[in-house]
């Protein structure tokens, strides 16, 4: 639809009832919100975030590569059993997200639902992914039932399953996860092709997962590897792609991998600042920005400098500008809204301003000649409306 001028939205309860010229609504006896010179867009979607890891940021020491960073994360999580610290991280991350214009998050949770009451309290829309890793594989079915009970009657929260990565779970556990998701119809997602070592790992070549991470584990995951595998080909081999999963990061793809992505209409979430933070390369931005099923995430504060999704958008804009991508600003706005909603499987509800969709809306005071610059350039400081499910936040 593109940009429309002098339009108003008529809302009823939590939905967009009608979109029309503002003069068509001026005589209606309804409560009015006048934003004057502003641009209204769909609420921003942070498709991939770890709310619970805010506390990690200040405790990180210097590292040379992704496995060395992951080694620290494992130790830090193992040594922090303080639920109050974790709960404060969740609260702070939600507040930071809402402040930057986010109305929907794709939360990756590994603490068995202690974040659910906090998410519910702040009224943010959430696709809630229960994360399964080697440390909780033996109890994940029991823990999943606990989470399912906690999510009953939480209207803004839907559930998904998140096997952490190809290097953190037995091949047989993946098969169990696939069976459960097929039975229950849960959306699925996973970290994939995030590091160079992951690519070497699944081929059985020398890598730092075997040489560093696995050396400290009591139980090493039993993973089927093959020289011909890429991380994506491994997921295809075990039939995980049959679930139409959302794949996060994807910054180490071969041309053959990209063909698999397109052929299977796979959903992809990129977190570009996280990749740089972890001393990895950026994804193929030209491919991702021209692909219809791309979303955007900040990742957690364990691998980023802040959780401001607009800062993520601006960073992406600066990195992609030299690629001469047509309608670049519009495409970045797309992946931060409708693209993200598609990646979370809720694009029938949110992600665009359309009649009968949920009223998740963000307003920006226009500060630049090009209204899109008012979104990208001001870091969210000019936001003058935050609405989730028809309620002003």
C-alpha cells in the first residue's frame, strides 16, 4: 500500500475497523487521538530476543570468537541461580523494547516460564519459544507441560518450541521435538549457521565446539555428522524443514543453502548487530532484504549493545546502503514489521495496517522531510504513540 497522507484509523475494541481520509471521520462521536504531523506504522516486531540475559552484558570478558563467547555464557548461566536477577532482566528488557516501538517479541526462554507473568503484566504481544538445549533435554517434556499450563488464558502470548542449535542436542532429541511439534502444531525456530565453527562442526572438521565447549560437558550430544552437510542440510536430513521452521542468524550460507531456503520458503530472522558483536560476518544482506520471509531481531543483551530495534534498523541501513538495494528504507521497515510477523506465524493478526487486523500501532512525530527518516534516524526518541491490542501503552 505504501505511504498514505491525511488518513485516519477507526478502531473498535482491539482491531482496525476502517482506514479512510481523515475528513470522513471528523463528525463521528468517538474518542479521538490527534497526533498532528506524525507517521503511523504497524508496531515493530523484534522477532528474536532473549529477555532473560540482560544481566550477562556487564559480566562478559574479552573473547576472540563465537565459541569463546558461548563458553562464557554457559558458565555465567550455570553460576547464576538468582531468580530475582533474572526477573529484573526480563522486566528491563520488556520496558526497553516497548520504549523503542516494539509491540511484538519472539522471546526465547530457558527458565521454565518464570518470565510469563512479567510478559503478561506489561501487555506486550509475544511468541513464546521454549528453548531446549543439552542441559534440559531430559526434562523438556515435563517442563513444556508446565509452560503450557502457565500460558492458559494468556491471549497475547502464543507458544513455540526452540531447539537451541544443531550442536547442542542429540539427533534423536531433534526427532522427538519434530514429533511433538507435528502433533501439537507448534511453531518452531532455532539458531542456525551463526558461526564459522558451526559449519565445520557439522562436517566433522576441526572446530572449537569439539575442542572447547564439549570438553566441559558431562554429557556430550550425540550428533550425526557428514562431510557433505551444511547446518541447513543437516536440518533437511532430519526432516526438521518439514515443520516450516524459522531460522535465526543464517549468516554463513552457501549458494546451495540459499536455493534450499527459496525452494522451501523458509522463514529467516537476521540479527546483524549480534553477528558483529560475536565477531562473525554479516549475513548476505542483499539476499535477505530482497527475500519476502525475512524478519529482524536484536538478539539478547548478551550479544548486543542495546535492545533498541530502531538502532538495529539504522545499523542495517548503514551496512546495506552501499549495496544499492532498491527501496532500501521501505524494505528495512518491512522486515521490522510484516516480515517479522510472518516469521512468527502471526501475520494474519499484525505486521501491517489493514482492516480487521489487531491495533498494534506506533506513531512517530515527523522530524525529517522524508517521513521514513523520522523512523530510522531518531532512535525512537520521537515516538508519540505506542498501542498494543488497541490499548495505549
